[in-house]
C-alpha cells in the first residue's frame, strides 16, 4: 500500500514486526515516491519529500529527491521552502553539482523581502556551504552582516564563520563588519560575532593584530555581564548569559596570548570572574573552567596563575564526575609548567586514583607520574605501589615502567631502588615488559650499579619470559636468544665497573638461566665452565 | 552515498559508545576519534554533541540543556503535540520519543533556531520561542 502522508508512513513503519518487513515497506514506498516525482505532481511533492526525508533518517537511500527539494525551494509557499531547504541540508553534500542550482536559490532568497525567508537561506548556507559557494556568496553575506534586523545579523555572522572556515583568505573581507558587530547590544548578535572573530584570529595572524585593540571592549562586555543583577531573558541558574561569558573568555585568551599588554588589561576582570562566580552548579563551573584555561594561556601574573590552579584543585574535590574529569585533564596540560602549584594538590590527586570512573583514574595516574621528584619519591612510589595492587589490568603495563623509571631517576639510595623494583615485579601480573625494558637498559649501559643489579636479577628470574616473548617494547617483538642473555651478563662480569656485589648477582642469574629447560646445551656447558672458574674465588 | 554511509556508521559508533556508560560513575564525556562526545540523558533520550578536543565540555552540557528546555517549553510542545501543554512550567518530562519521531522536521526547525553552523546562535529561550511562533504562522 502507499501511504498518503508522513504520519501514516511513520505509523506503518513502526507497525512492522521484523526488520525484513520494514525494509520491504521502505523499498515499496521509495518506488512509489519515485514514480510520483516522475509525474511532476506538484501537489504531492511536499508530502513525498517529507516521507523521503523520514526514510533517509532511517538510513535508506534518498538522494534521488534532491531536485524535488530544489523545486520546493522555488515555491512561493513558505512551508514548501522550509521543507525544501531542510531536504537540501540533509540530502546534499558539498561535492555535488546540484550545488550550483542551490547557490542560485540561496542568492535569490538572501535578497527576499521576508526576513524569515532570508533566515532560511542563511541557515542552509551556514550548514552546507562549499568552498565555491562561499566565494560566490561572500558579498551577500557581508551585506547581510550590516542588516538592521538582529535575526538576520546573527545568522549572517555564522555564515561568515562558515566562509572563513572554507576559505581562510576571505577573512579580511569581514574585518570591518565584524568590528562593528563586537559592539552590538543584542546578545545573539554579540555571541555569534565573537564566534566569528575567534575563527578569524585563529586562521589569520593579521586579523589577530587587528582585533587586539578590541580587548578593552570585550572586558567591558564581560564586566557588565558579571555585575548586572538578575536578567530574566538570559539567566541560567542565577548567572547572566553563561554562553556569552564563555565565548568572551575564549576570545580574550587568543588575544592575550603572547601579548603582555593585552593580558594586563584583562587581568582584573579575570580575577573578578574567578573569585565571584558561583561554583555550586555546572553552569558556574563552566565559566570558571574557561577562565582557568584563559589565565593559563595568557601572560597572566603569577598570583592569578596560582588562583587558576587552585580552582582546579577545588574541582578535584567536587562530587560531579564531569568537574573532576576536566580538572585532571587541564592539570595534565599545565603540570610541566606550574609543577609547584600543582604539587600542592597532590593528596587529592592521589585520592582520584581510587575514583569510581576509570577515565578519571587514568588521568590521575598520568598526573601522578608527572609529580614525582627527589623530595616526594618515597611517598609517591609507595602510593603508586599500593595502587598497583588494585589497579585495572590495562594500567599495569604502563605503571611498571613508569614506577621503575621514576625509581631509578629519583632513588634516594640503591637499596630503596632495588626494593621498589622488586615490589613492582611482585605485584604486577605481567613481567615481560619490565624484563625486556631492563634488558635493553642494561645493554646500553652497564656502568650504573643499581640498574645493573636490578636488571641482572630480573633477567635471571624471568629469562623464560624474555626468551618466549622477545623484546616487547618495540613495535614488533624482537626475539632474543639465551646466548644473547649470557653474553650480556658475562660482559657485566668482565666490565671494569664490576664489583663483589654485581658479580654475585650475575653468577646467581646465570645459574638460574642454566637450570631452566629453555637453556641450550651449549650455553649450559659455557655457564658450568664459568662457574667452575669461580668456585675458588672469594 | 558515501556521506550517508558515513552518517549511519557514525551514528552507530556513537550509540555503542554512549549507551552502555554508567550514569553514576562516569562523566558525560567520551573521547571519539580526535574529538569528544558530550552527552546528556533525559529519561530514555540521549542528546549528543561532538566537539573539538579543546572545547569547554561543561559549557556544552549547558548548551544541550538549553536546547532541551526550548524543545520542552510551552510553545514548542504545542508545535510537537498540536495541543496546549497541560503543564506549562515543566519541560521535557512531557515530550517523549514519539513526539520527536512524528515531528522530526519541526525538531530540525527548532534546532536551527538554537544552533547554526555547529555553534550556538541564540541563548534567550524567549527569543527562540517567539521566532518559532512567527515561523509557524507562515506555514
């Protein structure tokens, strides 16, 4: 059967019992729509396109309806135009030839007397414009940026954004108009204008310089948003237009980066926003988060930077997973620069290792590695070892390496280093990686006593793992033979760095190797000869 | 054709990524290819947006909520239901999946007044609703 309208079709499809039934129905209906298109029945067109778009939404082929959408767009009825443009937005992609025809329709409608028709054309352009279309219609868009109608201005600003994204060279086309829009009193226009300018200054360094002097204006906008009392039109849980605040902060970040003077101009307002924004709800935290990112990227004074890091520290204690997640992400980005400020929040970061959310645990772990230094190595390694016992399997591999590296780098003494490495080996389920890592480390340097001792012990203990799995830290595991292992250990024995302790370790290790079933007869013999020569040695 | 296949595939991937997530113990953000999905769940409906890696996730959570509020507000409900909303002060509890399915083209019209070119276009719910009312009169 053929469904006479969209509602009937949707009901029909929903009533299908099986996927096969549904497919058959859609196929049949598509054929009927196609036939109706061929008859050029302009009364049925609206209904047919509506049905076709629904079919498309379910994932079926619907591109044969493109020309019909264009015909709807040419209709004098607003309802037809709206559906036609919707069809174009959904069915077309940028590469199609039909776009030339679409460009003509858009150009006509951008000059239409009815603002809502202009709005439809702008909306379609902003969503689908290709590079060619952007060049063809850039002048129309520029003209509409100067419209006296706020509805048109704000849509035109986002069309200009599309143009700049498609053809960055055209950015300077919009500089003057965009400057005017930054002074607009309408929130929608101001918001979209700032969005446009953000794109412009990112794509073109000349634009960046052009807009530096907008900093005082932006600061004033932000100040008035922060200081005005309740404004019902733009209120979100007691905060005035948080979306606009976030956009302003983002543009300030780009303008203040590498510019001490611009940064100085925004210093006070950033401090004010950081201090006064209500942090009990997500909306306030979205502003605080943006402020923090701005402060950390501009040439902010050190007091302000510490304040920003402390906001993140406070975020870590928030009950909302989202807030902790963004805090850890951001701290990871800045820990190399503001290490001391981040250190102050070490305990709460370590608490996050036990978070219920695995992505929070992962980020807390990365951050903990970055925090290890000579002064806190004992505490942090102890914490990490405690965590290793309960850690998710996917973390263990990375953790063993990181702990061993940090233990080697910051070890207060050799005994502590060896103890720590041994505990890692005891706790971590998978030793292959550590063993091969240490094998490589020893091969490249046998002069470091503590490394030599740890590596020798591990190679002896886990020689089978090494022989079976090869060296796993390279992209493709490289196999290693028992001759390689014995060669390496003997080179330690013969080296000028060898001492009583290392010799003991080496002899124990090779004894272990020779006693394993993996050892070849030739190596067993070699080891026995060697051991024999030490039987009388001290 | 290629774009359509891609759309269907992306939709499937995002669904598989988001649907099984724990509401209590997981954040509302998932990394996806080189981007992030920010999502919010309202009863059985998920609203997902794909944002750049350095975008402000918290602000996008608010943006989703703004859209949902507009969807559920009195006038939009009339649009969707073609009858007055008996609970003018509450939103969304009253909109169910079916309303959105049967009126998907109107949902697009509402979406187009809140987001454009992937960006927020209007943050005043009153302005959006007044425009929608005007648009409906033109039909």
